[in-house]
């Protein structure tokens, strides 16, 4: 049973703010918010479900911010959402019924793989300015990449931004700003699916989730402004540093 003391309110707001910025620019913010929720006494599965409240509302705020700046590719939305939502539904169902001991190895393995990819093949997530984005239709590699990202996001959430950037920027060759905008769209979509599953299973602690969301939404607003100002190279190295931090956080919790 949890107790929402003033300390935990400040903790959730602070970690939510940082996570909102990190998730908008790269990914891995849930490695801050999940431990914060568990420090309150929430079991890992309840914390995993409750965390989605902040993530979903953060995505809505960040997506709106990118869209107002013309960085959200509206024409591609349907083709991106179909595989992402399909994977998210299966992943959420798997997370709801799978023992929590499986969450950490999946999270850690994904973070380490992404860090190595960015370090060894930076071009894989950073297309040149001359490259044009590809379409999902008729591109099995992109379709399955998005499905896997959706599944992973539905299953564990933490670090899903890295997986989506690998699919959106690495496979479909969107620049990192547009990839981040579409990442928030996809994350919001499969997070909504996951929320439906977790609500059905009565696994969400709403009060901590909504307090956390105040922080994540504020962080998303800040993150959008930062993403539009910094260079692609800066974003790439921020992404790399965040994968290392996410890996360390996964080892800890």
C-alpha cells in the first residue's frame, strides 16, 4: 500500500519533469519514474501500469507542440499507427500476465543493444540531410520494426523511445526532429491501448499517476522547445548518453 506524502509528491513531479524532457528528446525517462513509483510502495507491475498515465499525457502535449511547429508528418500517421498499435496490444497483454521478473532482462538487453548501435553505426539513426523518408507501405522491415517497438512499449514502456527512433530514423530515415515527433505519436497510441488493458485489470494507481503526469506534461513542453533549437548531432549524442543512463538505471532497479 502506498502513502502519497509531500516528499513523494515532490519526487513524482521532479522525476516526471525530467522524464518528460528526456522522453521528448530521446527516451528512457521511465527509468526515473518507475523507481520513483516503486519507492512509494507500488509493486513493479502496478508501477509499470501507473507510469503509463504520465507517459500518455506527456505524449499528447509533446505531439501537439511538434505539430504546431510543422514537424509532425500527418500524411504518414495511418501507416505508422497500424503496426505500432497491433504490437502495443499484444505487448500490454503480455505485460499484464507475465511475471515481473521478465521485465528487467528485456529492458536491459534493449538498452545495451541501442547504445552499441548508436556508437558503432551512428548513421543507422542519423540519416543525411539529402535522404528522403521512406514509406511503411510495401516495406516489411519498417512494418515489423514498428510492430516490435509497439510490442516492447506495451510490454515494458521504459526505453521504448530508443526502439521507435531506430525504426523511424534508422529504417524509415526521418530526421531526428521529425522522428521524435512521430515517436510521441506512436508512443501515445500504444500507451492508450496499454492503459485500456491495465484499467481492465485494475492495475493503475490513479492519484500517483496523475501527479506524475503534471511533471511529464511540463517536461514535454520544455523538450519540444529544446528539440527545435539543438542540432542533429547534439540530439544524436544526447540519445547515446541517455541509452547509457537507461542501461545503468535498468541494472539498478
